[in-house]
C-alpha cells in the first residue's frame, strides 16, 4: 500500500510569462511529505520546467494506470500557468511547450479521462494555477467515518480565477498555506480538513479563493485520503557532527571561526551548527551551516529564518549535509537544500573532507583489484548465490556505524580474492572512494621494529606502515585527516592477513586495534575496514565482544568447482581434464556431498593450462627432496606448503612434510593441542619456537577442534602414509629401519587395490633387480622378527607382495610369465624352492595368475587366491606344510590332485576340490552316484529322512553339491518322473520329501552304498 507522488512545476515557459516560485513550491511540498508523512522518496516522480511537456505529463499520468495497485494512493501536484475559455467553458493546464493556441494545452476533461482510468484507492489532485477550480465538482459529497476504507478522488485548486505568484524565493500563498497546515498538524489530517484549513488561510484575501472537493470521477465512493504521519518518525537518527569546527579549521588553517549558534531540539527535529568566518582584509563574513542528520528541513529553515535571517540576506551561506540513511538521489537533495536555503554552495560533509581538507595524493586507479576472469562467488554464512552475496555486501557497505567486516577462513580459501571483489563493488558504487590495500605480511616487520608498544598498535599505524613500506611516506595523511576520511567513508581499508601480525608480533592487542577502528568511525559512521584473517587466529584472539559482521568462507561445492573450470578454459578437453584431476582432491563434507579447496583448484588449473602431460611448470623453484614434482598430488602439496612458507613464515616444505608424516604414521592423524609443540619437535628432531607452532595450527591441512588437532580431511592422512611407505620400495631412497610403524602401515593399508597402494605405485619411478633384492631382504627381516605374531606376519608379507604385484604391473604386463618371475625373484631361495610365500585376498576380477610348474612351496600361506586353480600346475608341483584356505575349485579338471599336497592344513573347500578332481576322472555313472549321495544327504536330519523347505535348504545348498553340473531343474525333473520326490505346500512354501516307497532304497544307498533296482534306474537316468 504505497503513497505515490507526481509533481510538476514550471517557472520558465517558452511562450508565456515567467513565474517565480512554482518549482520551489513543489519541492517544499515534497519535502514536508517526505520528512513528516508516510511517503518514500522512491515513490516520487518529478517534472520541472523543460521536462513538463504536454506529452510527458499525459504519458506519466497514463503510466500510473499500469503501475498502481488497488490499495495504492496517488497525489498529483501541478504548479504553473492555467487558462480558461468561455465557449464552451473549459479549464486548462499550460505545459511548458504550450503556445497561445489552447489546442496545445491540457484540458480538464483530458485530465479527468486519464484519472478515470487509474485503479487505486485514493487520488488527490492539487492544482496551483489560474482558473484551476474549473476541474472541481459543483456539489461535492462527503461520507462520515471510514474515510480511508472507501475510495476517493479529490481535488484542491488554488483559485476560481486568477492565482497569484510571489516574489522570487518566497512560496506562493497557496503553497505556503498547504505546507503550513501539513507542517503544523500534530495528527493525521484528512484531505477535506486540509482543504478547509487552506481556504481559512485566504479568508482575508479577496483576490484569490482556493476551492476543493471531490472530482467528477465514478471511482469516488465518498472516502477521503488521509495524510498519515510516519509511525517511525521519532526513531530516526538525530545526530550532529562533533568534528565540524575541526574540518573548517583544516579547510582554512589561518582563519578564525566564531560560533553563532549550536541548536538541538529533538522533539521538533531541529538541529544545526552555525559558524561565522570574518575576513578582515575584504571586510566580509561567511556563514558555515551544518544541518543535522534526521531533522525536519522545513522547520529548521523556519527557525533559522526567524532568528538568524541575516544568513539568508547576505548571500554568503555555505551548507554542509550528512548523507541520510536510505538516501537514493544525492544530487536532488543537495539541489533542493541549496534552493531552499539560498546557499552559495552546498556540500555533503564527506565530499568536503575529501576535496577540501585532504591533501591530494596521486593514486593508481587505473584498474580493478580483482583482475581474474574465473572468479567464483564464494559461499559463507549459509549464502551460496551471487544475488545473496551481493545483497550482503551492499547491506554492510550502506550500514552506518558498522565499520568492520571480518573475512575469515582457512589458508588459500580465497579471503584476499573476496576482499578484492568487495573493493571493486565499492568503487562501482562510489567511484570517489579510495581503497587502501594493506598486506600484513609486508608491514609486519615495520610494526615489529617500531618504537610503540605492541599492545597499542592502532589502525592508523597499519596505514602509515604500508606507505613507509612502499616508499611513499611523504604522501601519507596525518592521523587526524586519516580518521576524518575513514569516518566520512572516503577511505576503505583492506587489512589482508591480520593473522600475520597476530602470530608474529608479541603482545599485539586485537582488542585495542578494533577499538581504534571504532574510534576512527564514531561520528559520521561511514568508515569501512575489511579484515582478512585465518579462522584459527581470529577465533582465539581477544577482541570486544560485540556484534560485527563476520563471514567464514567455505570451500567450493561441486557446482562452484565446475563453474570455476568453465570460466578458466575455453577448451572442453582441458575442462574435462581439470574436472577429472579435481576429483582426486575432493573432500567429504557429509555423506552425500564433497567440497573442493579453491587454491588447490587454481593449482590444477595451472597444471592443465600448461598443456603438458607431466607437470613442468615452475619446477625451477621446486625445493623438496621428499615430494616428487611430476606427481600431481605432490606438486599441489608442495605449492600449498610453499605458500605457507612464504605467507606465514612457515618452516621449509620438507620439514612440514616430516611433521605430516609423523602425524599420519605415529599418531594416526590426531594429537592433543597441548602436546603439539613436542610432536613437532619429535618429528623434526630439533627445537622450534612458538611462532612455528601457531603457524602450523592455521595450516590448510590441519584443523583445531576442542583440545585436539588433526588433519582437516582423512585424505591427507592417507597421502602422507603413502609418501612414507613408498620410500621402503625404492632402492634410491630405501629406509633400512623397518620399525613398528612401517609394519603397522603395511598391515593395515596395503591390500591389493587399496587407494594407498595406488598412490604408492604412482610414486615408484623405476623397478629393477635392486628394488626386488631390497624387497626380498625386507621380507626376510620380517620373517626373523619373533616379536610379530604369525598371523600378522603372514598379512604383512602378503600385503608387501600385493604392493609389489601392483608396482610390477606398472612396468610390465599382467601375465603368467611376469607374475611368476616376480614371485620367484622375491621368494625363491634356491632353484625351484619357494619359501614363506603369503598371498591373501586376491580376487578373480584382478586376474592374477602364476605358473606353479616344477615349484616346491614350503610353508606357504595362501588364503582366497581366486585364480588358484587357473594357475599352471604339473606333476612336480608340491605344497609342503602349507596353509591353503578358501581355494574353491572353479573348474572340473585340474592337473594336480591330493598327492601334490604334503602335510598341508586346508579347509573343506580344498577337500571338496580333491573330491571333484578325483571324480572328474571317473565314469558318468560314478559321477551320478556321488551326486545322488550328496543330494539325499540334504534330507537327513536327526538321523532320519525328513522334509525340507525348497527355498531354505534344497536350493541354497544345491550349488555346493552339483560338482558335475547336473543342474537343478534337470535333477527335480528326473526325481519327480521316477516317483522319488514328493512336493507339498506348507505356509505358502514348497516342501520336498522322499516318497515312502523309495525311502528304504535311499537309506541303504547312503549308509552302505547298496544299490537297489530302483536306485539303478535312477542312476541310469542321471548318466544319460
């Protein structure tokens, strides 16, 4: 339910006499409505002088028929020439382009027709022109009560006949009467009351008689428009400016300013500061007037006019304005004030400070701060979309007395980039603002060496240090002018990486630093300071516990990651390559979603953009003996750790990696924060200072939670485990100390096909006989280690062999010859003798086969080698004192049998295999006997033949007994056709049992192998 205001004022006509105050009348009317009544500036539309053409006026009235809603109201005020013709009697408005021909004017009936098409609650038409009363109805009606609920169409006209202008600079009597009534009213006022009170103002003026009443419109239903006083009027900020005299003295340092009057009346909303400067040389005086925020301009003007009229008559008044909250059109407000107060100049206070009180400094404003094409709006505080983020920034930027925005997050998450994005937005919103970007890394040494106490470092000290660092000491503002400009919003500071100062400068007091920002912005409240800081350091810092804007940037989600690469590449092939590589660096956020670190994605972009299969970008500076620059993961780790070294003064990259390996291997990625310093020293083998400890706590790979510190994502623990284990499989970097940690890591992580195995394989750059001798020696050491339990030793050796198989497949094809050669190179002690082989959990889909021909296996441990029976055997193959488990025969024929296994331990799978192998060499009838014996055994329970459910017993166990592939359907068909099997239904389930006349033959066949005539017939049936 909006109150729309359409204003038209014409002083300067093309073909008619010039008027003095039509525009002033309109503006003063508008101001009282905006100040006191329920009107918003965004709902005001104004046409003045040359804009008030016939077509513009009619078009804009017509547009309201489309724009207005049924509950809206429209106030139209026209001030200009008006005419009437007698035959027929018709009234007109004269637009600015109207000539002497009435056809170029706007007739009353035209206005009535335009207004009649507007569907809204109320319309009030105020016309200040000659003969304006002609538009009114002759017999107005008025409802009693419920004025606002019923629609209405009212008019208020300045005169029946001639309407008189006033001397230049003074409102017409008609406009002044309206403004006076509205200004003086202490309560809501109906349009009919306004009309009567305006008419009363003219009781003693015989030359002009305003009229008012309903218009001749069918939408008038007896209601009235009510001018409603703003409900929130008394809650507006009423605020002066204590630094006004200070900026005048900065403007003219040698002048004397005398206080004329400082006045505040919060009830009447009148507030100002008035100073006078006397120039003794030219014998002149100048008045400087500061108008408070939240005042009524009209009432303040009237107060000054009554008590200090000389400031208007001498034409030597300069006015200063604050920027009001939610003010949209700065120029119009300044122009209106200048017209009303007749000042020789009018300034917004921030503009005056910037242009008149601040020394000119040449700034490089040639480009944006954020010069990247692939910027992605980050997520924070539950906001994900560009519109939400832009609204958040805009809200903070426009909010008075909210100087601080803290942007926190982990290292490399994009805090600096986001601050630069905000800076560019600020410049787009206000091109006059100065952005000062302060890199804490650059200035920390200057602050550290300064003579001031570190607990007293203020925001100005950051500013001054940045100018000193850049060799621009002569250009920096003094603290007084700096604070004035911060307060006025002329300067936006970006203090990037405050964690550098927090962690490196002893006794730096965040609380005092924050307080200095508040103090610098405590008058006009326009100061804006962006602080970027790693979450760890900000969260542990002590600062004033008050509410201020804080955002914590989150890593990218998948949609943001995809968008980043789309913006980074024009080539789909590169985009897909980057997406594939990024999948290796996704970190779980919850059960369904993954996140991606922005800095890691940027490294991936540089890798892919290099157009090389291997990573050879920036390798000249790759200073690590632990990481491999040609492994993408290592290259990314190096770049992140090197960034930490440069950014927060972290220790060398390899030393960082040593700690991470220590945490992953010896502490399983979790340590107490109170022990963290000791852990670092244990890993490095030397003492370290507290600064290094604090730097590690904010490392992108780590996170602090409660009393613990751990890897931020499990991925990092596995990555550093693989770096550690890989050194034991490479002759060039061989680790001779097979400690308990190595043994545990192998035992727990290196099964065939594991993620750690895959990463280790990628790290192996060569594979030769020296490496195999190394592996063989490692296994011998493990076999001799009596402290390791037998079961665990088998698992360790099996996993070492699993890893060797995967490495071997990197350099040689996966075939029987290469696999067998690897087995013999590691486990063969003499010609054809294999000692202590362990193979565990090698599945069929990995298709790993060996040739066991002419080999003797002593004390081997083979468990779940799915391809065991697919391997090559011969009569010379022997297994002595071996453990053979879960070796299910998957084919009918094998070239070995039970005689090849001597003193071995094995389970039922191998026992069944022997039976199958033995049976495979017998006739069809013998196979049928074996199968039928196994099948009938399914019915034995508690020493007798019983009934069995098909789905619970017969079907589930059938596959295990069908060694000769007779098939389930064939078996049931033969048994039923020979009247052996009886099928009944119980509880909707089928039950099988042996027919009574066949039970005796079955029992004898199972117990002692007696074959009755019935059984012979059955055996023949299965043998055919």
